[in-house]
C-alpha cells in the first residue's frame, strides 16, 4: 500500500523550490535529545529500509502522486521524479549511515546521517525524513525494554543463582492488542525481542523471520484468560483449574493460569494451595499463577507469601527463598516503575526474583511517543556552489531546540561517545578516528543485513551500564 512518493509530509513536496540556487547536496542527522532516558538502544532502521525503501519508485507511483498532490493543493516535483525514474531506475540516490543496531548511545549524539548522492536531488534528504524518523518508535520501545532489563538483571544478580539463564524470560510482551496497528505490533514487538525472548505478539515473530533473519525470535506458554476460566461458572472454578493441570501439567512443562476472576487469595490459598496442591506437585510441571487486579506491589507480595506457605520454598545459593512447583507472573498495572517497586518488595521479604516474571502491554508498545526520547531529524549542512556551509537553528525562545551544525559523524572510544566533524567527501572524522555511523544504505541498496541474534549480542554487551 506504500507509495514511496507519498510517504512524506504534504509540506515537503514544496521544498524543492525553497533551497538556495545551485544547492547540490543536503546533509541531515537524527538524534535523541533526551527525555525519559539518557541512553537509547538503536534498533529498527533495517526493518524500515526493507519495508519502505526497498521497492523502487515506479511510473505508477509518480502518476498517482501527481494526481493526489495537484488536488491536495501543493506543488509536485514532476521533473525531479521523472529524472529519478530515468537516471536511477526509481531508486533513491541517498546514502544513509547509522550506528550499529543494538548499540546503547547517550542522548544528544548523532544516531544516523543522510545525504543525497546525486547533486540533482538535494531535496530528497529532507523528503525522506517522514519515513526515516519513524525509527523513533522501535528505538523507544527497545530503550524502555532495555532499561527494564537492567532493573530485573540487578535483582537477579542479587537474589538468583542463574541470572543470565533466567533473564531472557522475565519480561513478556502482551502488547499486540494495545497498539494502533499490526505493523506497530510487529515493529514494536521486535524491538522488545532485542532484550527478551518472551512474547505473545506473533506479528513480531513473523517480522523477525522476514526482516532480521531470525527463525524463531521468541517463545510463549499455554495460558488461561478470564473467558476460559469463567466459562466454567463460579461454582466450578476449581474444575477450571483442574482442567488446566490435566491439559498442560506435563513433566517439565510451564503453564499460566489467571486466578483472580473471583477471589484471588481464596484461589491461591484454598483451591491451588489445598484442593489441587497434590495434583500440581505430582504433575511435574510449573504452575504460574497470574494475579490480574489490585495494587500490583501488594498483590504480588501476598500471593507469593500464600504460595510459599502452601507449596514451600528452598533457599538458594544467594540466601533467598525460591518457591517449589509454582511461580507468579504480574501483567496488570506493569510499567518500569511498578516493576522496580514489586522487586524491591519481594526481595525485602526474602524472596528471590526467580519467583516472578512480568508482562507488559500498552506500557511497552503504546504508552510512548516521539517526545519520550525527544527524537529529531535536522539538516546540518548544505553544499551550495561546490562549497559546504553549516546549517542550523538556534531559537531564542527554546535553547533545547538548538540543532547541530556542519558535517558530522559519531566516534566511540572506551564507552565514551562523541559527535564530531567529518570531511565532505568520505564523511570520516577529521581527527582520523573511524566513523561508527557506518553506511547501511546507498542508492536503493541495503548494505548491512544483520540478524536479530547479532543485534541481541551487541545489546547484551552493554548490560550493567545503566
């Protein structure tokens, strides 16, 4: 459904008439200007390039755009798009450089640069901003997920015997129904999978196969919802739970059962803890009890205490209690703040973080916007008459919106990142250090095609820095 010519903002169609005469190249960059987090995890550009830039522009695209924009009331660069069809066979003559996906970069540093490669197309650099800047979405999701990962990792390192083994399944993505579209579920869900392997967002699994060469990016388990439990009727609540054991309680298995349809504490203490206790133990599987209402900090703590009283615990090598046969997953009211509060509460009560997993939905994939990390895409240089000139803005009314100036790149040394000047030919730093903004796209062709496995490994090397 995407017409590349119309994948922009209306006002940008008039910009080809607004540059100084003899403008040959325009250079732009994207950055996070800070916000909720001072570091961002870069991810998602490869997906956007494959989906929105991979198909060359066609004559049909140009003709449709001409009709639409004429009736829409804005200019159309017919000569420019015709030239692109004939000279470049519909491929956009731009070069995109970007930091490697999976990198954790401080705010206010350049994450990506764009420049046109054909001097007859300086207007393209800004024209593609609309599509390219949508990278803010997967970057923001990945960043939120990564910072939660750091919080959970710290709790596991303090209280669990196998932090590395447990961590990948401690935050589960329940966000598919809470986003605006299937495309958002796919892109945001993949961003979460950079940090974890638990997901119920199937769109992300499919997208990771197609866009990041990952045969199976995430996993799930059989789980109940309120409709399946309440369909048995309140008087047969215990039978609904017994059916879950019969269906999924196999040796070595894991299954989750929402248990607050009526009275959570009665269900935990008496139904699971008394009437079904022996079946749960004898099944050889792990029952994961899911509360789904009330104050999450209080509810998780009480649920865990009741389960401990009924099923018992063992003390691990770190001196913390681990439940026998059962675990807890909290998916209601879960966000980065509540996760920290829940972990603090159970650890203070002597329980290991091994006992708890979390599920996030809207707070992971939807409760965010471009301003969460302050994303911006700005022109910083233009080549006019064969000479580069700095381009920048410096609003007297808002110094936070001051933009960078000149040709820029990014360097990294011993964990220190810096945006630095680059030359106007190879776009390499003037001080001789390598530009870590590597070419990923040039003249319609993808230059870097990485797997999710590679990106996960890169992101994991930054664990513990937050």
